[in-house]
C-alpha cells in the first residue's frame, strides 16, 4: 500500500509540474491597453495605441455620439450595452472605438482597453474570470468579427453576451466591429434556410448572436463631399497646407485609382500627401 501511495504522490507531483501556473493579472496601472494572447494565456501590454483623435473622424456623428454616451455610462459605473459597429469597410469603426476609449479615459475615468482576436474567442471565459474581481473597468474589443460555415466560435461569444449563470462581469463591456450586420454572410444564411430540416431554427442560432448586442451602430459608404471633408479635416489637424482646388483634384484622382471612397482611403491619401511634403506625424 505504501508503494502505491508513493507512486500516486509522484504522479501528482509530475502533473503539478507540467500544468500551467495560474494566470496572474498584470499591473493595469502600467498601461491603458493590452492584447489577450493564448498558449499560454497572458495579457500583453501595449505601450502606444494606434489611433487618431476623435475630432478627426468626420461623417459619423450619430454613431460617435451614441458610442461616446454608452462608454461614458460604463465608465461612471452605470448600466451600459455591448455594442456592434457594422457596415462599410474603411469608414472608421475600429478608429471610433479607440478614439472613444481615449476621450472617456481622459475625461471621465481611466478604462483598460483589451483587444481579443476572433480566433481566441473560445478562451474568453478565462479572460473574464481574470477580470471579474479587478478594481478597474475593462473595454473588450474584437475587430473584424465574422463567422463562416461550421464556425463554432460564435458559441463562446454568446456565453459572454448572455452572461451565463455568473452573468457578464459588471466591470466589463464588449465592443465589436464587423462588415456584416448579422456577423455571417448573406449567402450562408440563405443556404442554411434552404437546406435545413427546420430552416428557422438552423439560422436562428447564428443570426441571433447579433441580437445580443444592445446597440447596433451602422456605418454607410460616404459621399464625395464627405470624403473631401475628411481629407480637409485631416490636413488641417496635421498642419498640411493645400488649396481646395489642388486637394479636390488630387483626392478625386486618388479615389479613382483605388476604386473606392472611404475614410481609410482618405487617410491613405493624406499619408501620401504628407510624405511628398516631407511632413511627419
């Protein structure tokens, strides 16, 4: 019996040595932003967030004001919704999230921004367990969220948005951006409707995910006037001096070569303009 007991102790000691150590929270006072990494689980500190000032975001006033109000509520400890920012590519969805985070942190109360990749969503329960009892408030952010056929990651996200038995931590809110309103392609929705034994139930499980976001903020393609206004705003903020005639001619030509018109295309033109002018920003 003694030999068996010793063997069990040795096995237990070996398992303890190879098992991962409990995840320790970083010092959240050292940075305002982190990226959630897995294998092993850890929060990687970001020393400088890649973002622009909220005043430089043009043509999305309603979405800006709504997201700003929701984030201020959250920072004050008041009820706040999870938010899905969806719509046209390059229209400032992720830029708005980062800009709002900066403004609310400066004006109301510091928030910790944590970015999580779509492929790491199955681990989000472990992240929430780490954050639940922390004295800080956390804005979880997933950029370019979408799901394809046979993708089960959405089930992990459902648990976060619904809260499960424990409920979503009071100190955590979740923001996501997507090009798709229902987070899955339309042809996939139609295919499931046409092939399932019970079409409504088959589609409902995935489509209903977007319904779990309390706020939907839509971003639509910009007009040419809005596109030019974006560029003028960027130029003025960065101190780039250029006449309206030259700006309009160059910006429209830039748009035509790209075959698209958006806030991203506007910023890419301004980046090129600054480089040609020898202006750093």
